[in-house]
C-alpha cells in the first residue's frame, strides 16, 4: 500500500513539474484540475516543491493586481523531472509487459484472439 501511495505521489509531482514546465503561470486551482487532485493538495505540493528547491516563484511585474505568480523550474527541478520521467517510463513498461502476459493467458483460457 505504501508503495502505491509513493508511486501516486511521484506521479503527481512529475505531472505538476511537466505542467509548470509548459505553462509556468498556471494557478494552483488549474494545476489541481489537470492533475486530478484537490486544490489543497496542489497547494501543498507546490509549497513542498518550492521548499525542496525544485520550483521558485515570482510575481508578474506587469500585472496590476500583483497576485499572479509564475512557477519556474530550477535546475534541480529540471533534473528531478528528468529522473521522475525515467522512473515512470520504466515502471509503465514493466506494467505493460505484465499486462501483455495477463491478456495472453486470458485469451488462451478463453480460446480466442480478441483484438
């Protein structure tokens, strides 16, 4: 169970880093919607990434309201995103191979080649 939770947290962290790499001006609410987590979880994750030095934020100088922020990946954040992407890819390939075996066994048991 703890392993699944850790995978889920790593996946969420990777997704946030990917999203902010493409669009640094997203709000925590928009990030939450894209990742599929609560707004509170997104806020907590953003603060955690900032505290770890993976993200930094800056206010928009030209914004008259001065409440909009831009989340920028630091060099450490870029390395972390790359490492998480590699781990994610390895895990998904393993899941894919396992799933192919399960499907082949089920098809053999059923006696059909369903495509």
